[in-house]
């Protein structure tokens, strides 16, 4: 278990900087710059004023003294350290193991950090190299200071209300950024694309994962957390495409960062996601007003979001109606999404041992072995090779009963188990955007063959507008699912910074999309 009150932690070093030598207060750390609207050489105070630092050189720096002076003294953001308040002394592997003796879960314990381990440091040259390798959008980031990396696990509530734990990777900037005077340092929560359901597929286990999406925000000075999602690498089953499960783990990610870093953080939160993570970000927007973040969600950015707003999302109903069709003609994504979602729902509702109950008995062992042992890229190919017919992906009793429910509604003849319960979940899993919630930037490539714009983005946007939400849309005619992030990251970074600064958001060059079909 982690311990609180670590000397030299992130916020402690910030506070001690208030009382430290004046010489270190007069120059910003490498890569630091004034916040938006701040003159060169100024530092932001907690009440939003701009002042030059004044310290008593004879004073003895103590944490208690610093806390007592926090409201009166300037907050020297350029000198904030990059160490957490919590003692991150756990081993890397222990982050994925649920410790025994945890207190009974309650809403107050959402985001409570249970394990924390240091995962290294990216010096300024490494950050610069990583950003340059992530594409033009990331390469445009100028404030590329050093970043420390941490792995942790924190408590969250699953979509069904049960207690869960998710692992995550945290990127802490050496030079935190004040987005606007008096608002404190904002937080960024990043949602990852589909990786698979096997524990080895947890993005935090891969040192290079999400550096193209998470690292740019940290390089800009924003503490950033990238949750794996409960059950992916940690105990239990990852509830793939369960909107409540995903949205809540994202919102609790902001809570976990607050517990990790302690005082000095602002209320503002930005949520960003790509593909599955884009759907997680949209779910967070839908749930934030009721579930909360212990702050305020200021903006949501989704790159090609995978977000089920209708029963036929990802072609699922079409596949159910065509059991004799060849999986090779469906595209890799629809086969993999079908299998992962069925595995996740049965595993969550019936237990991990029954996760394969949604597959035909003759195919069950093969499919379960593939899901348990493979991440996304090889999984789709294995499924198409081993299950050449669409009907080999879904148990016949599930298929026919689910179609009866879809066609006739609950209570219709043939709408029986297991289809009745799965149908109820699929319907209840369609979340609605909050018209009073955070603004949304929806970025979609028109050459996307994984989540085609006409089948997913156009339908999601129609659903959001029907809910009274008016997303800002960016369409990129040349972007595929693989390239939409790199091609449009610069605009997303500018939009996110504007949201956090409270300034005018940049407009997109194109917002045209095909009609939903």
C-alpha cells in the first residue's frame, strides 16, 4: 500500500519552493514559459494576480510553514517538482495485483490509489525525439520539458456498480503549466484504443504505448493519466464497450491524479481519447454531471470514437442476420469487436469461467484461447482463420433469442435468455450526451475503414445532436483510422489548450460528413 505525506513529493516541493532561496525563483526551468496571457518573467499567484516572488532567505523551509503560507505566497509553477505526494515504492508487477484487506468500497473511495511504482524518466531530449516520431501534430509541441513516468492502480466503480481496480500510466511534467491565472494546474485523462482483453494487452505494460496521445499533453505541462480500464491487466474482466464502466474509470482517473499529486492542482479536467478511448471520453461527458470528477470537466476530445449509439453499431445486427457469411468479407474490426463484446458481457455477468458462453460450443475453446492470449492485431486474423463463417462467432441460442428481442422488443415470442438480458444491456448501454456538459471536439477521418464515418461517426453525431449536444466536428478526407490521430493532433492540442485557458477555440477546416446509414 502507498503511504501519504512523502517528503519531497510533487506538491511538497511546490510548497517548499515558496520558502526556498530566491536565486532559484528568478529563472524558469528549461522549457518553461509564461502561461497564456502572462507577461514574460511573471509567476502566477493562487488568487490569479501576477507578482514577482518574495521570500525570507532566513526562513527555514518546512512543510507546515509552507502550508500556512500557501494562500499568501506566490505559487512558483516553474519550480514545481515532478514527484508525487504518495510514496510510489511498489514494484512494477504489484500494480496489477489487488491487495488484500482493502476497505469496503464507497463513493468517497473512488480514485483511491492502492499501488504506485516509478516507471522511469524521459529527459528533454527523449521527449523531443518521441514527439518528433509521433507525427506533425506532436512535433509541433514546443514546451518539451522532461517528464517522469509512473504506473499505478486505483479504485473505481464498475458499470454494474461493483467495486473495481484499474491500472494506469501517469506522465508528470517537470514544469507544470498554469492554463489560466488563478485556476491551478489542469489535469488530462487519456483513453486508449482497443488493445484486446488479455492482461498482457494493458497499455501501461508497454513503455511506448500512448506516447503519441498522452505524452504531448504532459510535454505541454499538464499532468496526464492514461487508465487501462478495470479488468485489463488487473483483477476481473475488462467490460469492453460498456459505456458506464469506461466513463467512470476515466472520471475516477482525475480523482486518482488528485490523490497522487495533492495540493496545487486546479479544478479543470480535459478528457481525450482515440477509438475505444474516444468512446470512453464521450461516455465521461455523458456521466460527468451525475458521477463527478472532484473538479470540472472542461472539454472532451474524441479521435474516431468507438461509441455504441445504436444496436447495429459496428455492424453487429447485420452479422447476426448473416450467419452463413464469410468473416473474411466483414473486415477485421467487426469480427473482433463482436467476439470481444460478447466475451466481456458474459464474463462480467456470469463470471470469468463463463466468458465463452456466448460462442458456439464447438468454437468456444478456440475463441476463448485466442481472446485470453492475443492482443487486437493478431486476434482478428486468428478469428477469421479459425472461424471462417460468421455463425461460428455467436452461439445459436444467443443469436436467435437476441434477434427476437431486437425485432419484437422485450416480451416478444422468442425473446428469451440469454438474448433477453444481453438485449437489455445493449439498449441500456446507449448513453446520451449531456447538453449542459463539457464541449466536445469530434475528429473523424473520412478514409477510415475500421470505423467508417457513414456507419459510426455520422450516426454518433446524429445521436448527440438529438440529445441537444452540438459537437464541434473536424473531418479529414485523407485520414484513415490509423492516421487520424497524427494528422489532427495539432488542432486537438490547440483546441484543448483554448478550452483550459477559457479562450476562443480554433475552428476546423472541414466539418462535412456523410449521412448515417
